[in-house]
C-alpha cells in the first residue's frame, strides 16, 4: 500500500472511530508500526489528526475543549518548572486564587507547606490542598464540568465577585500579545474574567504549547495580565511581544528545580 493510500485509510479509520491505536492501524494497513508512527507524525504536522500515546485521535478545532486527561501528559517538564517559579511568587499570608488546570494543580502541589488561603474552582486543586496543615481552602460551588474538573456557572461567579484576592494564577488554552488569554468554552471564559476582575495581580501560567495559540472566547485581555510565568522553550520573539504589551515575563529554565520570579510591580506600565 502506497503512502498516500495508507494515510487515507488512517484518516478514514479515525473519522469513523474517533480514535485508533497504532496496533490497529498496522493491522488494517498491513504495515509495520514504525511506518504507521511515521505516517501519524506527518498527518499531525499537517493538522489532519492529533497524535496520542499509542495512537491518534481526530484533529481538534478552536471550538474543541481539551479534557483534563488530554492535557495532563502535555509539556509535563515545563509545567513543573512553571509551578516551581510561580510558587516563589507566593508569600505566607497571601490570599490567592487558583483557577482550574493541570499547571495550577502542579502549583498547588508546590504550595502544600505554605500558610495561605486558597480560593479555587478546581476540584483537583482542592483535593491536593485538602490535608495541607496550614492551607485554608475555599472551594467555590456551582456546576462541575467533569472533563476539566472545574466548577463554573452563575453561583460560582456570584460567590467569587464578593471576594478579593492578592494574586490570581490561571492558565488557558492560548495566549497572544493581541488577544490575551483565550479558551474554547464560554462558561470558563466568563468565570476567568470574573476572577481577573477581583484580583490585585493576574498571573498567567503558560507552557510553550499555549504561547501564540488562540481560541474562540477571550478570557482575560492582555491589558489585564500583570505577569506571565513560562519557560525558555518559548521563542524569544514571542517573549518580546508580550513584554512590549506590558506583561512582566518570568522565563524559568526547563529542568531547574526552582527559579524565582521577580516581585511584581505595584503598577503596570502605561
């Protein structure tokens, strides 16, 4: 079977089944798994599918919301580096907000020995901090989006609007210097906007897969973002664009166990 024909078969199988394993594709096409993996890499580069461990799924569009299971294995080392750097920005006695996400969950793990109050809409973050001896946790109530382990909806937004936090840490599906932070889900976008409106400092945690990406709904415009914590895997040109937009950028070195970010300025540049 020629490569073009084989790849048409692969795409047809994914269209029918939603996802398919390398082993099944090798059996269907009567080719080796090595050949199939090469095909999947090529099709992924062309945006025709999304590679997964052991197989592939249909390509995502800007309106698709990745689940917690989808996001957890992505950029693991970067997320750990970002979490360590962000933890150095938190001081004992702070009231902070951790929005839902796999990177904020890593930050929660880094904060278990701190003396802080954490407000969150993440059931994962709440679970991580539930037994931390000196962390007080306030889990907002509302509608639980099981796929991303996040509480959203009017009830959560009303409760959050009554609060004020020193630092808000949040992620998203994309960040650009023009549109700011974005997500494919309108409920998440509205919640994150409410969180940003009630925080003294808005700090975005974003790995290299999110920088330059854009999604359907804007959550926090660039003018409201005080700081970005990312890694040295992000192109310097992208860092320069965000800095020029007035965002204080902390670039943590991938693989470093801890990298302190500078304290944020009280006032953002005009």
